[in-house]
């Protein structure tokens, strides 16, 4: 039992030290700017948050002493190098100019600094920044809500800021093909998203839309208004138009936008030609709205109801049934 408890103590300490902050929030960050106006001399000091650094003519303790310089430029260099090697707690030094060094504090860290002597000046600036979220992996060990939030943030960041793309062997197996290619190509032979040679998705760069190609043959295209078989206007088309008795939404030929199948009413299929409802097919009858023509003759206003044929004008020809 004692051995187990002794083993857990370091883990608990690590958990407390490295516990991530999962909630992004606004915080203040203070930047201290030290401008060197004169050459510091032996014994002059720079104190930041009670941590004292002393200029010395001959360094004995490099952790707290800075080599006395011969010029302002040398003073900035010696100060920056000494702090970079022996940093202040939760403070990052930043070289600005030959006579200026900045000290950037961690978020929400109070900054108090002072100088002895007349070798420089101090100024502060405060900025409100977003506290960043620490990400842990594997995510399977996180609580559900945190796991979901962090995964979503990662995907959003990849979409917004990534300058490259995933290699094929990093993609899920179900869409991983040895020839998968994502590029700006726009042909049937070399589609932008290719699952095989000449097979995949591409765009033309003209009318916005997506084309499907199989073995270098365009088999369908989808745009904002329709789905067309192949890439030719001689192919069939399904439009997004609301079908009616004069407007078809299924066209046997894409170039004939007023000829195809529509719906003049509920449960009624309408055959439309040239924007005119030729035949209405309902669940109980078939209505010819124009006229019926055989090899010779015609019957105007034909209505077929079960086995009864009704018409207003019989011109010529032979018909069977009840008239």
C-alpha cells in the first residue's frame, strides 16, 4: 500500500502542475520596455518582480550579474543575453533595438520594475489577449464535452489556416485510393479529386458546378439549378424548377427546357411539349388536352375513363370502345 501511494504522489503533482485551462477567456498581458539612455556602470541594477540583476565590472555570478558595457549598444546586448540565459519567471525577453529591450509577461502576470542609477527609462503597455487552450492527446482520455470542443477547434483551425493537404495514406481507408489526388485540375482525364485514373470529381471553371467522370467520360453534372446526365445539352436533365402543367422538371433533352414531365395537380403526371400540357395522367383517368392523332384522322378532347372513350369530335379513323 505504501509503495502504491508513493507511486501516485508524483502523478498527482504532475497533474496539478500541467493541468490545462480548457476555457479560452480574455486576459491582460503586460509588456515592459527598457530603453537604455546612458551607459550603465558597476553597481547599477535592474529589478523585475523582485528579481535583481546587477551590472558588474567583472562577472562573478552570471545568474544575477551583467557585464558592465563600454557603450549603450553593448549594454543592450549584454542585458538581453544575460536575461535570455537566466530568464525572469514567466517573462520572455525580446530584442527591439540597439538601445531597447522588451520583457513580455505571461497573461495576468503583474509587472513591477525599477532601475538604480540614471542609465535608462521604463515604460509599460497592457494588451488584452485570449487565453489559449491547451490540447491533450489522446483525446479519448478527456471528458466528452472537452473532447468534442477541442476536436472541433482543431478541424476549424486546419480549414482556416492550413497551407497544405493530407497525403493519401493519411486519409480514412474508405476513401483512400492509391491515386487519390486533390488539385486544381478540371478535366475528365485529370479530375480535381481523383479516385482512379480519369475517375472522380472536377469543375470546369465556367458555370459553378461539380462534374462526375468515370474512365474519362463525363457521366453527370450538378449545378445550382439542375442535375444533367453527362456534359452535353443533348442528355437528360432533372431541374430544380417547381413542376406544373406547363413547366417540366424532368427533361428528356437538356436543351429543350419546356418539354418533359411535370405535374398539373396532385397525383397527376403531365406530359409537356413546348410548354403546353399535352396529356394528364391521373390515378383514375388519362386526359388528352390537345388532340390524338393516328396515321390518319384525329379525336379532339379525348377522355379515357376505364373502358369508356369520350370525345367531342370524331374526324376519321377506326376506334373501339364506347363513344
